[in-house]
């Protein structure tokens, strides 16, 4: 068998790179992390005949100059791991811009295959791209593709095999001219680098020289540690800047970019593109005149969000009912066939009651994920970022903060973990930190589960409106806290917003289903692992220690007294009628006993300890327990509440849904409900998010997110409850 080919798949954001990677590998990618950092590393395998190719999907990057973590990772994989071939996926509707990365890959000498994606859109626009001529002029294979339907994947991999066989691991950099001002200085710098063997174990000498002129932070940091040649190169950089400012009134890095684009334009104008000098996005531009309009745009955005909730509740109610009925039947079976005792209680109340409550919301989460994926693939989310930039800047954030906030749950169903990680695309450390600290306020998929339960219980006739206002409240708190942070702890100027707006593309059914399933599976897997473990733990702390025997005996005596009284009052009743009458009469005593047992347990004692504080915020004592458990994962709030309200139930067939139990509990007044809503929104992030915040910043800020979030949430909850209670008095 031939030696496996190591392939890196690169490309600019929104070019279809990951879509083609999934098409090539069959969606069976293995997810890992790059060493020492938290950027996801996707790897997959492609087999054809006896040849195996190992592919790695690089983060999207516009260039090989390291500005963001993604750009740094993409470049380091290419430079350090030295793949046999690099596939550079390009957006054919923006050929000039896409070729900018390709030219830089050619400058470092990487064996290259160009995948010209979205050729179907090019054809529809009436433009023709001569891929054979482009291949001849660049000296690399160019393969036309339509990644969303997998077209071109086999041709790409055949080209990869041919390039790997031809190059045999040898890299051959091309030499671009950068004009009379820079070329002589570049030659001197390259000679100096080669003679001193300065960083040449990793890089081509001329490429190092170009990076110095571009003020590439990582290369210059490496150079500073590599020896005195660094100072000599800095002196030549200063000479280059003096020359370019004097002759062209600009900087070396700007001239380098201009000459690269000049090289690209020279190729395109040799008949590569027929039907226009550039590809225009007329349809997208026409739609954007309405969708991103100053007045209509925000209204459309709010309407889309409202419609998402309307569809979610309308369609999800039926399968949710089926799942709840299924778990109810499962509880009945467990009660029937398992002997009474701890095992039955743990399975019925802890596992089925806890995990089943979380799984019951899967249809709603699935529908919401599907709509979010559709909007992402459509290109609408980039428009949301563009529109919100004007608002975010007022509050000290950045337009690029929108995507981390949306990923964290700005549109419900996200997760704060990838949201916090996504914030590394912000170049300003201050804006990045403000985004990281406020992203956990959003309504993530875990919080969505809790809110869906609470909304169904307390606002059954206005579920859509209630969820809509919860999301608006999350955005409002993010903006207010960001402004507070940026005015006190994280002061500094805002940076300009630059973002590519991709054209609208109709998502494929396969793509939506695949990406939705990935997110739903993560939710289900979490329910079957973390939430299962925490549910069992919470059952244990809500069960032990049990009430003392003398206390149980008092309750038994009360129930026996009730039974005797009922029998005396209904002497003509048969045994079945007596049992029914006695059960109804004893229900209050049983409820009191169950509540006493819960309060006597470890969880109950912790709740009682917190009661003097939480009474100010109006939390029912069961919520105290659930909010503590929810620190592990916010879905645990639902499972713990389900366990707390089901402890002591004997007949699962007569058990009410959790939402009905909550609605029937008089402790849940409207001010208390709103207080818990606010506290859930703002308090401590889940454990995994805290760890990620520490990785992305440091443990000082991670601790601040825990303590600061908890204190802020408590103050807001107390204010809501006290003011609400006063108004209702």
C-alpha cells in the first residue's frame, strides 16, 4: 500500500472549505484540539483504490499573516507539519479576493491544489471562468467544485495524488516582485537570513523577510529569541518604511498587498474571467437593501426571532407530549416490576424523572437548532452581525462580538463554550474580554431547556411571547454589563468593524439535517452522561439522610387517624371506596411528609441554610437545590426540579407533568418566577464554560465570571422580587 498523503484543507471564511472537507471524508471527521490551544482540529480520511489520504480541516483564514488565533493555527499547521499537499478552497464568485490566500501559499512553496467552489453560482450569473487557463498561468491544478452537493470531490483528490507524486515532499516557493522600493531591501534581508541560517529550519529566507516587512507578530517574536540577526532585520525594516513613506506615502505591508493584488489582476485579465472583470452579487445586494435597511432590518430580525419561537412551540408540542407519555409509561413499568426501595426510587425519581424531563424537550431543541442552522447556512447571520455593530459599539463591544454572542445563545440553542472560543477572532483584547465575560448571559441550549419548562408552567397561553422577551432581556443585560465593564475594569477605545458579507445561498437539506443532528446529538449525549450522573447524585442528596423513625411514626399515626375517621364517617362504603376516600384525605399528610423528608436530606439542609438569603429573592426552596446543581450543567435545573417534585410519588400513572406541578405550587408567585428567570439568565456559568474562560483569558477573569456573575444575578433577582411584590401588594 502506498504511503498515506497528508493533506491540509485551507480557505477563507465562507468559501465552502468545511463543506468540501465533510464531502470528501463522508462526514466522519474526528474532532480534537491543536496542542496547547482550544481551537478545534477536524481530521478525516479519504480512500481511493490503494491510496489513503489523511486530511485536516484548517480554521478559515484570509491570509497567512497571523492576526487572530485561527490565522495563526492555519499557518502553523502548514509551516510546521509540512503537509504533502494543501487544498485551497476558493469562492469562485469572489475570485480576486480568494486568490490572495492562494498566492501566499505559493510564496511559501506548498504543493497546491485549488478548489474553485460555487461554480454553479458563477454559471447562473452569466460569467465563465477558464479553469484550464487559470491552472496554466498559476502552475497548479484548478478543480471546479460545488461543495454543497459534493461535486468535484473526487477530482480534487485525484489532483492531490498527482501533485503529491510529482512534488515528492519538496516545496518550491515562487518569487513575487514587490517593486523597486522593496525588492532590493528584500534581497538584502533574504541574503542576511540565509547566511545566518536565521529561522531557516522552518521558513524560506525570502518569506521570513516578507513577514518582517509585514510586521508579523509571531515571526518577529520567534526572531527576537533566535539571535542578533533580528536587530539587523529591524534596521532594514525601518529603512524600508522610510523609503516607502518618502516615495509612495505608504507602508511596506500596504505595498506588499498591492503588488500581490496586482499579480492576481494580471492573471485574471489574461482571459481567465469572461463576462465581466468581477463577479457581482446582484441578487444578494437587492435583498440586502431591504434586509439590512436601517429601519426595516431590525424589525425583520425581531420578526424572524419571534417566528422561530412560534414555530418551535407549535410544531414541538406534539412530539414533546409523546416523549413525556413514553417516559411516564416507562416509570409505570419500573414501579410495577421493581420492588419498592432505594433502587426503584432512584430509577423512577432520579433517572427517569430527571433525565426524562430533559429529553422531553429534545423536539423543541431540534426544531430550534434546525432553524438556526438554516439561517447560518443561508448567510443571514452575517447580516445580523452587520446590523448589530452600530448598537454594540455604543456599549463598548465590536461587530465581531455578534457571532460569539449568537453562538452562545443570542438566538436560543447555542452554547457558551464555542461562543467564548469564537471570541478569539476579535483583535482588541479589551473587546474580546468583554465579549467573553458577557457571552454566558445568553440563552444557551441548556438554559433554553429550563426556560421552556418554566414558560410552559407559568405562561401557558403566551409561550412564544415569554421566550421572546427572555431573549431580549439577555441581549439587554449583555449590553448593559458590557458598557459597565468597558467603563470601569476594561477601559479602552473601540476598534473598527470589518467583515465579509457572504452572498445568500439556499442551504441543502442534507447540510441542515447533518448539522442539526450534530447539535442535537451533543444535547442527547450530555443528557445521557453528565445529566444522568448529576441526576443520580441529586437524587441521593435529596433522599439521604431519611426522616427519623419517630417522625415517620407521627405521620403514619396521622394517616391512620384519617383512615379511622373516614371509615367511621362512611360505614356503608366498600373497601375500594374507602381506599379512594382515605387516599384523598391522606394526600395532604403525604405531601407534608414528602416535603419534610426533602428538607431533612442533605439537599434540603443546604437549601434551608440558603433560605435567609434566597427568601429576599423569592426563590422556592426547591429552586435553591436546582440552581446549585445547575452549576454543573444548566439542564440539571430541569432534572433536579423534576426529581424534587416527584419524590414520594407512588403511582406514576397519576403523576402530573412537571409544568403542572410547578403551576400548582403557590410558592411560585409572579415576582418569584421573574426573579428565578433573571437569576438563571445571569448567574455563574456552567463548569465547562468557566474552564474555557480561564483558557481564553486567565483564572483571574474566570473567577470573576463566577463570583461577579453570582453577585450581580442575586442583586438583580432581589430587586425584581422586592419591587414586583411591592407593586402587587
